[in-house]
C-alpha cells in the first residue's frame, strides 16, 4: 500500500499568493477608519492566524476588542468583494497538483481563512483538482488545532497515517503534529524562516516542483 492516500495543503502562502488582495482590502479599511496602513511585507507577517488576528496585528497595540470587531467587519466585506483580483497560484503549483492528482492522491485545502472564502478560491483557482476545502468557521477551531485536518480526512475517507500536510509556517507544522500526519514545509511562502528553522518536518521544500518527486518517492519507498 502507498504511504499516502491524501495530501492536504495550506492555502495562503502555500498554494496561493493572496497577499496583494489582502493588503489592498486591509489598507483601504484601515485608512477609512483613520489608522496607519502597512506595506506588503508587513501584511505578510500578519497573515496565517485568521482574520481577527490579522486585524489585531494591523491595528495599534492595545486596541480594544470592540474596535477590532468593528473594523474587521468592514474589512471582511471589502475583501469578499475583491478577493481574487490579484490572487494567483504560486509558480509551479498547478503542475504540481496535476501530477499528484494523476498519481491518484486525494487533495484538499486547509486554511485559517474563512470557510466561504476558502471554498470560493479553491473552486476558482483549482477546480476539480481539490476534492475538499475546509476553512475557519464558528464550529471548527483554527490551526494548530487538528479539527480542520480531521474534518478534511473524514471527507476524503483517509487515515492520518496515510495523510501528508503541506504548509508554510509553524502553525501548519504543529497542526500536522496535532493531527498525527506527516508534514512538509514550503520555503517559498509567507512563513518566517527563522521561526521554521528549529522545526523537523519530513522536508523543507524550496519549490512546488519538488513536491511530486518527494511525495511519490515516499510512496515508492513504503509500498
């Protein structure tokens, strides 16, 4: 039996470069409410822990939760309206997904982005290549909690020991650990290299083109 039946992917910073659309919606909202805006690199550092943490990081320290929620509501609506104007798959992602799909693996997306946005972007950019997509909701805790990964595995009908998770940040690494799946970390994404350097995934991948070889080699070695 092959080692992996399924590969789960983080979305922002792993499959899709979403930073420009997030930054545009965030900065327009901050400016509307009279707060300082941020450059792309700063926004990238804010991404990865859900929309509330994004806004909390973007606003001045000690901004109260009611104010965060007020501005967050406006941001969510603006982002929803402009979610995919500049968002694109990272170079090499589509051929990589096609290769894994052709090899018979089930593919899924797991993201701390809101569930409706995750499903919309997955369908728009990847179509039938992605078999299920799970995002944040009131009933599913954010990564590194394992619930999202476990939900996707139930949808796909696979077990943790035959599942691989690929992300670009420590949050993804710990989510994989908590869900008892193997993990590969992407170096092309938004993750801080200094924060990832102490971690021990199966591999650090420098390019999406490396993944089919790494994953299918793992399969062949465990057949």
